[in-house]
C-alpha cells in the first residue's frame, strides 16, 4: 500500500502517535502535553475499536456458523465438521507462520515504504503454498471417504476447494494492519459476515446443509471479501528491476518464520488434538459437544486475538522509538486489561449459561452446562496471558522462544490432557486444554522476562 492511496499515516503523525506517551510536562508546556496525550488516546482508542470490530465481525461469522451448524445438524455431523475445521486450522497456522506473521512484522518496519510491492511478494507466496496444500487435502479427503469415514472425508474434500480463498482473505485483512489501519479490514469482515451467514441460511432452507456445503459457503464468502480488499490494497506486480527482491523477502520470511512454523504443531495440539482424539474413543458426537461448548469462549478469545494482532506492529515501533521500557509498560497495561475483561466474561457466562445454551442451541448440549462450561470459560484468561507475552516476544524477534513455550505446553496436552480426555470425555478435554494454556502462559512469561532483562542489560552497556 502506497502513501498516495489515501490511508497511509504521515511519518510525523506516526512518530507523534507512538511517542506521545513519553512526553511529560517537563519536556513541553502542560497544555501541549495534554493535547498530545489526548490525541494519542483518541488515535489508539479508535484503532483498537476498529480492530475489535474487524475481529468481532470475522469471529462473529465463524461463531454464527458454528452455532447454526450445532443447532441444525445432528451432533455426529457437527462432530465431522469439527474434525474438518481442526485440519483447516492446522494448515492455516502454517500459512500464518510463514506468511502473515512475518508480513505484519516486516511490513510494519523494514518494508513500510514499499508495501504494495511487498504485498505482491506475499500474495505470490500465498498461492505457492495453498494450491499444493489443497491438492494434498483433496487426495487425503478422497481416501478417508473411501476407506474410513464418508462423513469426515466429504468436508475435507470441500475444504480443499475453499482453502486458498479463505486464507487469501486472511492475508488481505491482515495487510491493512501493516499501516495500523484496521478500518478497511473491518469492512471486509462485514462483507464476510453477511455473505457467510446468508449463504448458510439459504443452503439450510434448500435442505442441502451438510458439513461439506458449509465449508464451501465459507470459501465463497471469503473470496468475495478478498476481492473487495484487493481492490483497495492494489498490490504491485513484481518486476525484474524491483528494489524488493523476491528471493530476499522469502529468505527473511523463512528466517523469522521457521521458529513460528516449528511452533505450529505444538500450538495446534493444545486444543485441536482433542477433536481428533475424542472420536477414536467416544465417536464424533463428543467432538461436536466439545466444539459446541468451546464456541461459548470464542467471543472473548477472539477479542483478545484482535488486540494481539494490533499489538505486534505497535510494539515493534515502540521498541524502535522508546526502547524496552516502553514495551514493558505497554505489555503490563494490556495484560491487566485482558485479564480484567476475561474475568468479567467468565462471570457473565457462568451465571447465564443455561439461557445461552437454550438461545444458541435450542436446548441441546445442556448436559455440559456444569464444569465444562466453567473450565472453558477460564480459557480466555489463559489465552490473554499467552497473547500478551507471545506478542512481546515476537516484537523482540524471538519466535524461537514462542516455539519452546508451545512445545512444553503441547507435551502437557499429549500426556496429561490425553489421559483426562480418555477417562472423562468432554470434561477431561476441557480441563486438559485449560492446564495446557496455563502452562503456555507461564512458559511465555518466563521467556519474555528473560528476554526483556537481557535487552535492558544490553542497552545499559
């Protein structure tokens, strides 16, 4: 995105917006200091609100889809959808690790002045990754449908078709965050929200709703969203004389993303492993039950993730302009806000759980309204801590430590969590998930604290 597209921040405005908290009355007159502080608060308050709206619309579409499927499909069919969606999340995590996460970091810093060309590089990488992944998924889905389970194989084949378009919309939405401009990302989220829920409702009314048709509806809505956002982004075509070398960008993405890529499987294991493990012992129905209860934690969890995405470029620039002290203060404030919000959400969820389950699922899944709901209601708090410290480590360009934290937490899932799920089913999976995320948060905090101290010593020397 070039500055002349009308939505890039002026360099002086960017510096002022970030540095404003560092101004004190001893540096400038009180009235001017107050004006700077107010402008900073309004600026970041607006951006934060738009980021939440964007994530709320995107997550709301996924949440609405899951609620409608859990309400309209039988638990076994919804369990099959949960399995297919877990596979999608694994591929999406790989895509995010090698493309989207490095794009936000490098696009907010090194390639800020060359964003349109840089986005063209990222989009080429997107197609090189998703088309082979789709073909592999189509082959696997066909084999599973023929030799194991038609109910699971069919949505996997549909996912092979939808995958490139869904992940394309992920790239285009996140591209706006390179300039800390989530407004147009939110417009794309609105398009995706309306298109997805309208198409699923229409398919249901046509008596054609299955896990496979729901996945295809996701792909169609994502394609429409991405097309509109690409029109705004206008990524530049690559040229042989380009100042931004494709090979150089790919090398930088790999250098940064290899640790994030290594963390994909451990991170994915923390929850999604249960969607594959529960059907082996209890059948697809319990996978559907776990997914239905986990849906209740999604609004709070996705709100935290929305701010986490916005925090990456913010902390990168804070590190450049204000150093580690400014990063430390920001992380403390954000963590306090996250934990307070997560606690309030847990209280509301617990006291209104029966009403919520009846509203969303028409009285289904009430058997899980006790401990499973309470345990998974704690999940946003653990997720908030993980996001805060994980984002800080990424801003320090230490994805290797994010990997090791995820590796430790995944070992808890594969041992303690799997044992609990084998004995207690949905409740065991919920407890295992919470314990794993608490372990992840603790490990990330230890690595963040160690990295911060090292950088402070380096700066003092």
